[in-house]
C-alpha cells in the first residue's frame, strides 16, 4: 500500500467521522478523528483478520472500549470489506440500522463485543485474552491470536478497568494490547477536571510494558 493510499484511507475515515454524526445530529467525532491513522494501520497491516470469514477462530480481536466512538470502527469495517455500505454509514445512530450509536456484537458484522459503559470493553478484552491463552495451551498455536483494545480516559477512570488491568499484568497476558487514546479532553472539558493519574506509572506498576507513541 502506497503512502498516497494510506493518506487517502485516513482522510476517508476522518471524513466519515465528521459526516455521519453531523447527519445524525449526534455522535462523537474526536476519538475517530485522532485514531484514524492508528485504526487504518491496525486493520490494513497489523491485525490478522479475514472479512470473508469474520468468525475465523484464529483471527485477532478488536474491541472498542470507548464505544461512543463507534463511527471509527464502522469506518474501518467499511474500508476493510466487512459488508457495511455507504447507506449504512448514512444511517448512523438510526433505529434498526447496522451502525448503532454503540457497537453491538451479533448486529454488525465484524464487531466482537457490545460496548457502551466505559471500561467494560477493557475488561472484556482481558477476559478474551485469558481465553486465548487457555485455548492455545489446550489446542495449540493454530488458535493463537492477539486481542487489541482501544480505551479512552473515561475507560481508565472506571474501577472495572483498574481491576482488569491489574489482573492482566499479574497473569502476564502478552497477547493483549491496549491502545490508550490520551487526547486530554472530555465532554466537560480537560481531563484534569476529574483525573490526575499518571497512566504510564499506573500500568507499569501493574506489570505492563508501556510504549508512548505519537
């Protein structure tokens, strides 16, 4: 894939992230805008997945813990060939559409986990990573895969994420990757209004390997 194609894909994701919520007169564009490059790289280069076989056992799992940013996932599924059409994106957040306000497993092809309550998807990802380890130990590497979870500041403020992150570090779940969208802003203003945690030190204390990118 050429640099020009990469840039075009990112621009399309950002365009969808602006236009779909605008048409719906509701939605959250920020995370989708900021994570468009990362999402594109994950789906086009990093993650092992097959749109023709979305339930393939050895696929990598993608969980959007900050489910309010669902338009990011829908744009990625649209570009990756999971069956979403432009009409589905134009029906974002409408009743009975394939693109509801929060991702719903079993409703939209390619969505692994229903998310909404912040932190829930993070804990789901830890559980899925535990399951991957058990399956691989029992049946071999043919079932091994990675679990990717995208979390926002709201997810990491929730108690459930503290417990799940601690457990993941304790168990050494090396096939679990969390992407923290540290954009410094909430719906009410700066994240400093409600949280002053040092997220890097927090996760390092849990035993995670922490990399700062971007």
